């Protein structure tokens, strides 16, 4: 039994690795081609494009892992079925659910890899890549709407061109401060900012500051070599500002969503991304279960090309369902976790139903 179990596991695992290698290669080539064609700065060389592409590749791998597991299970188990090995294994007394468990063993490895990449590896490299790219392309601009991000913190609206890795150093900080009547009180621009701590707490030291104060009947312009900026914005929160919600770490998404909710700002999009990443291992398992049920059912004797086509179709349907239900939850106000769980539950129910009919 151990030999049969190992044979099924190794066949499926090898297929998953082959699918991952192919998708990684294609993604790397297309991404590098796009980066080489990126304009906007003569300082952005081919070497910079290659380094940037390599840094964001773990994010691409993380996003492709569920569909890699789906394709690997469908192809690996399908090869065994085409060679009549599944028939022999079942004739030897091995139950269908035991075969399912053998396929799920490499899937569990994919699920663990997904959690490690999504929490520790991909977000950090993505943030580093985005920070250095913004630093190269900012060119010392004071404000660029195509770079950085606007945020409302307390009674201030802030825009940061570049957040360096770690979130403790900033470049190009634009601030608009409002009074209690929602009138503009001050506007300022600082060329850089550094995170500091003292006996009174934590603060940001802004350098080369030019500040404009708007009074009721006058306007005053002041310049400072350095200025203390006390605001409840930690480097941990700043470190994820440049990265899209779907590409942040699970823990970072939760902290940022809670922070936004505490500030009375829109946080549902961050909670949606949080639940999507947290439940991705379950999504992987559900897709593999559907793949197994298809091999035992309608795809037992089809060609390899048909299996690849079906795997792509299932992956597309799953992705479309997630991308439709996610914005729908934000629009109609139902829980993001429900939007994420619906495609997963549908896949699990479909897979179990088809397997029980065998």
C-alpha cells in the first residue's frame, strides 16, 4: 500500500512541479518584456528591470499556486487513468477516497508553501521592488499622482512618493491639514522623512520642509530645515502602502484593515483581500478535489490536451467567480468572507458529489 500511495503522490507532485515551471517561465518572460519596455526614466536600466522582475516573481508564484495544484492533479492523475493504472489500483482493493488522500498529500505541501510565500516572502520582496522602482522613477518630483498614495490620517491628507523598505524612511511627503470646520489650515512638502523615537513617544522627522499657512485674511510661507511630525502612523503600516491589498501579507492586511476601520475609512476591500489570502489553502484543496472527481468521472479517458483545456476552464471559472463576488460584497454590503467562501464551497460540494456517484 505504501508503494501505491508513493506512486500516486509522486506522479501528482511531478505534474504539479512541471505545471509550476511552465507557468513561472511564461510569467517571467512576459513580465520582463513589459518591464524592458517601461518608459519614464533613463535611470531604469535592463538590469533594474531584471532585478525588479525577479523580486516580484514570488508574488506571481503565490497567485498561481492554486491553479498549479489544479492542473497538476488533473494531469498527473489523468496520466494514471489513461494508462489504466487507476483501474488496477482500484481492482487491488484501494478505495477511491484512499486515492483522494494520496493526491491530497502533495496538495497539503502546496498549501503550506502558499501560506509561507503569502505571509513572509512575496509581500516583502514586492514592497522592496515597488519602493526601489518608485525611488528610481520619482526623479525628485514633489508630487506625482502616478506614484505614491493618498491617505487620510486624522485631520490630514498625506501623499508619499516613495516609502523605502521597512517603512522608516520616506521621500516626497505632501500634507494638507484641515481645521475643525474642514477648512484648509496648512499645506506643506518635505523632501524626506525619518522615523524617530524619544521620551515623549514616536514621531517623524521631516527634512527640507516648505509650509504654507492659510489664515482668514493672510497666507504665510515658512521654510524649515527639519520639523517634528507626530502622527499615528507606524512603519509597519507605511510599509504596505505601496503594495496593492491583494499582494500584502495576511497579518499586514488585517492590521491595515483594523486601522482603517478605526479611522472611519473604507476597510472592506482590505478585509476582502485578507479573507481571500487566508482561505487560499482551502481554495487550493477544493480545486484539487474537483480535478480528482473529474478524472474519476468524465475525464478518465480523454487526451492530455483536453485535460489541460479543462484545467484552464475550471481555473477561469473560479477566478471569475471570485472577481465578481468580491466587488459585489463591497457594493451590496454583505460580508467579504461570504464572497470568498462561495466559490470554495461550490467546488467542495461539486467534488464530493461527483466522487460519491462513482
